[in-house]
C-alpha cells in the first residue's frame, strides 16, 4: 500500500517519544514502591532516592523523575484547587488615582451589581455603565478627563485622547496588572512548597486558576493567595470621638434592631465591653459577638446615623485576639476619606523575622522610597498619637508614635507565633498584588479519596478493556486481534502525548480514554463490516479488505469529525475536569484515526500480502445481521408516537418537578463527609437546617444525601455563598462540625474533622462555587450545547449537501437531550447516586450528542451511497436497505459502548455515576433516534422531491412505475 513506509516510521518515532516521556513516571513509581517497602529504614530510603538509572543518552534519578512524571488531577491525587479573582474595581480606582467623581463612583457601583449576572469582563461592563450614566446625567465627561483616567498614573493618556483609545489603554493596563498578580501568585505558591503546581490565567478574565496536588491545609492556601500584601498605614480615631455615635446606635438598636439584623433586646454598648479596653481600639468584643457588631455598624440605619466626623471612618478588627484577652477581638476606628485611600500605601522591599526587647516575635520591614516619604510625613504629623498598620483591612498593630520615622524602616508586632510571622514574611517577600483578590471557586480532595479514585478508575479501565478485547476477538476472529493490537498502541500513544504535553490526567480524563477505546472499536467495526459485505459479494480476501477500508473511510471521517467537534466545544466552554475529559477525547480521536485506520491497515496488509489468511468473523457471528431487513420507514409513525409521548412526559416533568441543580449552576458549597458508622441523611439534614440560618432568621438551602455508602454523606448548602471570605468558609466548617458532632467520634477535633484521611472521619472533599462563577458556568454550558448543535448542523449540511439530513440529525439530537433531561427530572429524587445538573452533566449531554451523531452519520453515509448506486428503489426502500445493511455496525458499536459505560458506572466510583448514567440513557436513545428519528425525518422531508424520480421495489415488495 502507498505510504506504508512513512506510516511505519511515524509510528516508530511516535512510540519512541512516548516511551521517553513515560519512563520518568514508571521510574518514580518504582522508586516509591521501594521506599514504601523500606518504610522505617531511613538509611535504606536515602540510598533508594539516590539511585540512578543510566539510559545511555540520559540518567534518571528520583527527584528528576518525580519532576517529569505524568501529572495527576486532584481527583486522583488529592490536593487543592482554587480560582482567584483579582478585584478590578480596585484596579480602576488605582488607574483613576482614587477619583471621587460622582459619575465614576456610580458607574463602579452599578458595575458591581451587573457583574453578578454577566459573563462579560468587569472593565467592559464598567465602560458600558459609565457611558450610560454619563449620557443620562448629561455630564459629557471624557474618559481622558483629569478626574478620570487622564492623570499621572496613565501618562500615555493626553487631553485629546479619544474615549476608544482610553478604553484600549485601560484594558491593556488592567491585563498587565492581572499578569503581575499571576507572577506574584506563582512566587507565593513556590514558597508554599507545592509539588507540581499548575498555575494558569483564565483567558478573557481577571481570574487565576491554581492547582496544588498533595496540599492539605486549604485555609493556609487561601490566606496566602488572597492576602494582597499591600501594607497600609492609617491615623486612628479613639473612643472620645466615637463614643457619641456608639451611644446613638445603642438607642437605635432597641427601636429598630430588626432592620439592623439583630434583636431589639441586644444591648450594643454591652457588646463593646469598653471597660475591658486596654489598647488604642474603640471596643473589645467577644469573638461570638463580632458578627452582631458588624451587622449593626454596616446596616443602612447604622450608616445613616454617622456624624460628620466619622462619615468615612472604617471600622477594622484586630488581626487576632491579644494574649491578655484570648476570647476577645479589638475593634479599631480608622480615620479615612471618601475614596478610602490610606495616607501610606507603599510596597515592602524587604521583610524579615526578628524579636523585640521582650523576646516577642515581630516582623521588621523596609519600605520602598515612595512609602518611606509618606511614612515620614504621617509619623511627623501624629507624634504622641496612634497609627494603625493594616494588611487586607486587618489591624496588626496600632502603637503610639514616639518620634518621626524618616528612613522607611518599621516593625510589625501582632502577638505572632513563629509560623505566623514566617507566613507574613513569605507573603510580603513575594510582592504585593496590584489589587485585592478573592477565592470565587475552591475544591479540596483528601489524599485517601484521591487514592480511592485511582483504584476505582483503574478497575473500571481494566474491566472495560477486558470486555472490549473479549468481545471484538469473539466477533471478528483474527481481524479482532489486530484491532486489539491497534487499540493497545493507541492507549500507549494517548498516555505518552498527555505526558509530553504536560497535561493533567483526571478521573473524567480516564473516562474519556475508556470511551476512546469504544470509539476505536467503532472504527474497526465499520471497516470489518464493510469487509464482510465485500466477501459476501464474492471478492477474494485481499480485494475485500481493500474495498472494506476504502468504503469505510468516508463514514469513519464523518463520525470522528462530529465527535471531535463536540470535544472541541467541550474543551473551550468547559472548565477544570471537563477540559481534561475533552482533551483526552480529542487526543484519543486523532490517535484512533492513525492506529485503527492507517497503522492497522499496514499490519493487516503486511499479513495478507504474504499470502496468509485473516478471518473477519467467527462461526457464531458469520451470518449475524447478514440477511436482516426491516421496514423501518413503514414503522416510523409508531416511533413518532412513542417519541412524542416520551417527550411530553419529560417536558411536563421538567416544568413541574424541575431539576436538582449542582452548585456549579447555583453557587454554593459541597462537602463529602465520611463517618465511622452508618448515618441517617434525613436526620443530619434536619440538624444542619437549624444551624444554617440567614441574617433575617430564614433557613438556607441545605441538603444531605448518602454518597457511595451509608457511612458517607454529600452535604450541600448555599449558606453565606455571597460571602467569599476565608472567615465565611471557617464559619460554615465550624457549624458543620457542630451539627455533625453527635455522629462523629467523641475525641475528634475541628482540625481533624477538616482534614480526614483513611484513619479517621471528617471532610474528605469540599467544593465552593461563588455566584458569579456559577453564572458563568451555566451560561457557558448552554452556549456549549447550542454551539455543538449548530456546528453539527453545518457539518452535516456541508458533507451531505441536503438540509433535510441536517434537520433530521439535529432533531434526533434534540430528542436525545430532552429524554436525558426528562429522565434526570423524573428520577433525581429517587436514585441513590448524584443526578445533579452540573458541568459533568453538560459534558455527558455533549458526549452523547457526539456518539448519537456518529450513529446517524453512518446511516446517512450509506443512504448517500445508495442514492448514487440504487436508482431502481423507492426512497422508502432505499432508506430501509441503508438502515438494515448497517445494523451489524450499529449493534456492535452501541453494545460495546454500553458495556464499557456499565463497567465505569459500576466500578468507576461515586463521582462518575451520574455522568455515566446520562451516558447510558443517551447511548440507548441515541441509537434509537438515529434510526427512527433522524432517518425518518430526513425521509419525510426528502420524499416529496424524490418519490417521483425513482421506481422499483418498495417496502411492501410491490413494483411501481415512476410518474414522469
């Protein structure tokens, strides 16, 4: 065959590259097994780690191999993933030099509101709001105005710079600032000691994705990443200035407490504990009362009562309780201004741990030149008065100024432990973020759950692989052996390419690889079924294989192209694990074309050209489906009725029952909690509902459901979801611990509960999705489905040149999607596994669409072929012949795919069951719809133009004459 040598060379070179890339993974695994066996013998472990493997062209040792081994996702290895969002309002304020222009401030406030339900970037929304408000108020402000962006912070903007030019400059500067934040975050992660971290900017947004396999302390990670490292120095107001306001609030709480978020019988002055005040703060509040004080101070009533001298005052809490009052937190009154800009707001050049004269841990630091000048001015002005040192709106210290400090050197004390001081020095040393950052999405997977996922994934992988091997050899005999060889090579290439591209393997990625194996089977089924047809037509074995490959190629390319299109859509619109699934599917599809079409052809014809026989069936399968002919078109009306009834049931259920939406779509938090005994999900839910109450006393959404087994629960809640702070996360974990304490071991601590492993109960995984991220995910999910349907319609139209085929294909896909959605609506309350509508579900829908269209394309391809060759048939007879002749391929592909999905469904672990259930339903109905919906609709819309042009055998075996 032509190109045999080139294909062989490519296969060998690709194999050597993949082998070279996979060797470090094998070697690291081998060394770790030896280390585990030598556990306790430090001398032997040290020797093993220093061992070197000489490959001739390079040497492998453990640390290098570990660095280059295949990356595993959090769901396989355990660890932490967070999505950080840089505060773009801060960036705009900085670029406008903290302007107080009312149009600007109103535009920023409005943008904050709009952004909650928008997929556009913050700055695009800001410019839209600014233009609208500017026009409505008749202000006629130009963006280059000195009150806006025409200031010293943006020297490239001149008085005559147009608005469009300013927008372009501002967008570029914001992008650069996010880039700076990315570098700072990456430096901080290095200081955390994460192994194989993955830090990426999310294109088109101010978000940064950080994945740290193996990390356990999510509170430490969040704190390290969210801290801006922007030290600020403020003047402090003391109790004589603030006391009258506090007294007014005390009176108002007793009258309007309900509207301030607290009960009317709350004594605000008692909460402040002024008699215990020992510092330059204005209150000394019990930790349990800080939330109530915040509600009162931040309420609309509280804000409206402020006198002129504290109109812009910021109330900030101390960094942590003082040693003399471990249960209290000091409240400080920080003198501020309308733009909330600190008198000293400079970066730190150096920071180090030191000790004061009493031996306490402190942090010494040196400011940059700008900060040093401002610090000198502030200390000169406030000799004898307190000055607060704050970091991210927390007061670390607020000492009285003894003398002016001219050189920018200062010291931060805050009752630090050695570890806390080190964390602060690390943050300061990594550099400051250009703006505040918040965690809008977070996932934590415990190492024990990760290992369980690996085990489940490998078991499902092995079972699926064994099923495919046994079935394809049973059905196709010797040809099946070559299909298996091609499939093994295909798997080797997939893993090698993923490793060489530094891609991350996830549990959905393993599912993608297993489904790729099913696609490889599909490719061989198409080739071998066509080869069988040629053999039955009387051709010799060599000619039959040649024509089999030739005639199968068009259907294979069409089927793979539509599935590849779906995978590309998933990759661009999906996030996290869904990208992993899409990536492995894309690589698998391309490698399947190479191994199952090109390489398999080389191997088969190398054998045949030597005069050796190669069977394409076994005795039990030789004549299966050979003479099967069914009047599908004649029975299409029954199918229409069945589909119409099912569709109505599904739509009614969707309207009346709705769905169980995952936190991906609604925002919220998920916790998978493991217990050391069986627990009742309903009892747990009742306990937690009482604890998770909103400020107005209403219950937040709480759901507890058995997850995997009766000693494991998945708990979901939207409590405090609008609050994306670390404190909110800790509050929820504390309440969760309190609510579950009765079902947990007696001696368990909160710290143990938050980081469970195989030896004790607690949280084994957690996930948080903020409302803005949830809105983006939901929008992208809908866009992904629409884009996939539109792309498939266009592709089918392009390939088959008839809109009737496109209409039939898309109608069938729509039918499949409605059936799957309806099934989830009907059964989500009753099934013992997760049936949420989330990212995984969207991935399943799109994958089903890809497989369903694959089936449809095979049938359409045969119809197209018969339209050219069988001019004597009626259109109905032609359609029936086409569908009947492809039944063997349709059955084998669907049957093997369903077997593979069943293996993953049963053995692949709890996280994949909902995903695989959607696939099971989808593949079943996808096969049905390809025959009874897609083909039938295409026939009904084609017959008006075609029935008059053909004559011959109809579905009822009658001869008809064409009417001319």
